[in-house]
């Protein structure tokens, strides 16, 4: 018989009343999170924590790349790369040349090619290359021409970016830039029950 239960996790060094924005395990079993606008690395076995970049960055989103690099984004459109092995934090301005505004990063997703899809709340979706440190605009409007107000993003297969927005799930195909959407509908079987999508997850079978 399998039983499931939930319990409160506490660790030395964490805020007393944490407001959790993001959490994710790395390949070594450490838990990374954004709590009260600060980044933490937590050892769940020893129940200890370490604040990363305190006073330097105030992250709003994060991801852990396949190579173990931890990336953070903030409300000013800045990216921060934390090299775990060297304990070094580097910052990058992710705004492409010629773009007026890139602010309020809400999600970072690593694609199959290693580039980072940067989703903002109101300024669109961008693609950042960690190799040459350049960015480009992927999309600012959905397939119906409406501005994208985004909350989160994932990639089920590394080739498509799924963006949770106020107008449903916007899907961007990386190879040709094709955009489609899944929205609330009374007739479609696979439709959403509500258009406002704040969280997306991929299961072990790449189901969303």
C-alpha cells in the first residue's frame, strides 16, 4: 500500500515566513528556490540553506540548465548565471539591440539547443544564447494578434515552447516560428476550463 503525505520543510537560514516564487532540484539533490525575492540553495538532508547573490540580485524566476548552471531573471530584464562549481555569479543584460523594453521576467526555459527562452509578463518572449550572449525576439503577440500577458513557460520536447498566459496556452514552434494556442472552449474536448494559465508542468511521458 502506498501512502502519501505532506510535511513542512524547514532549514536554517531561510526566512521565517517564506513567500515561495520558485523551487527546483538540481542533479546533485540540492533544492534551489526563490523565497521573499532572494535566491537560496538548500540541503534537504542537512536542513541548511545558503543565500545566493544577496544584495546583488532580486530574482523573479529561475531554471537549472542541463549542465548544472543555475540561471535567474529579475524584474528589470537582467539575467544572472551562477556557476555552482566556482561559486561565481555573472550578470547579463538580456535586452536585444533595438528593443525598447524587456522587463518583468516571469519564466526561463532551456530549449533543446541550449538557448534560453525568456518569458516576460507584458513585453513578449525572447531567446537568449548563453554561448554568444545575444538575444532576439521570438514573439510579442499571439496567433490572433493580441499582446501576450504571460505567467510561465515549459518545453515538453525541447522544440516547442509552451507559454501560460491570460489568453490560454500559446505554443511557439522553434523551427519555423509557427504559433498556435489552446484555449477555453465549450465544444473542443481538449480545451481548457479557463484561459488564465499560471502554472505548467511536464510529466515523465512528456504530457503537459
